[in-house]
C-alpha cells in the first residue's frame, strides 16, 4: 500500500502579516521554518521515493527542510506550477482583516472558502482543482500505482483540491476544510488508490 503525505508549507511571511498571498513568491517566516523542521521530525519513519512541490519558494523551502531533516535529499523533486496556490487576483497583497472591513466578512469567506466563486480576477477552488487534478492523474497517480511513497509540499488551496478529491467531499463540505501550515497529512491508499486511512501527524 502506498503512503501519500500532503504537506502545506510552513507559515509564510504574508501568512504572518495576514495578507492574501496567492502566486506572490514570499519566503517562509522564522516560525514557518520551525514548522517545516517539526514536520520533518514527524516523517523520519517514512521512506519516500519522489517528492512533488509547486514552483513557489515557500513550498520549495519547506520541502527542502523536511528532506534535510529526514536525510532523503537525494530523491527526485518535481516542481510544477499546477501545484501552486490558487491565484487570489485583485486580493493578492491585501490585508485580510482590512479586506473583510471593506467587502464584509461573509463575502471574503465566500472568496476564500467557497468552491466556485473566485475573487476578482482570481481563481476559485474549482479553477484551482481544474489544474491540480489533471496533474495529479497524469504525474502522481502512476507512481502511486507502482506502490511508491510520495510527499507533496504545496499550498492551502491546491491541497484542499486534492483532499476534496481523495476524501470525496461535497462543495458544501469543502467550505469548512482548512489545512494547517506545516502539519503532515498522511494517507494510506489501497491498490485502487482508495483511502484506507488518513491522519495528521
């Protein structure tokens, strides 16, 4: 049975500043680096065959710290913008609290959490899933079918799209799904890639 670990990057500098990040390439905060080290400590028992990540530095750096901690820096690392965070459009760089004051808490929650309502000039979760899931089927599923253990270091919404798919969540259920920074989510899958178990480490 293959093991799949999904890992949202550690806290970024803009997470710390409560700003919408999206595709803006911001670094990890000091706490984010510590979260990545903590994630690595929890993953020492798993032997990975391949790692996947986005092209954004906060996910790349999280993965690099983890692979260093678990002494597996030699494994292939595949980077693709298909795994990038959703694009937050006109909200990128804005403070979340100030945006909520301007547009209202309910509207901002819809933009952040709904399945198919995008922020102005940005991507909805549905849009994000439409680039993440074909990449999943094309590049990740074949390795899982070969019983490879994989780690994917990515972002809150690209991982929400994957969890929605793996856990068969409805559009309503995914509304409340929040993936914490720096906490590995481990799946055990059967030969048909159905979920046997899932747990946060």
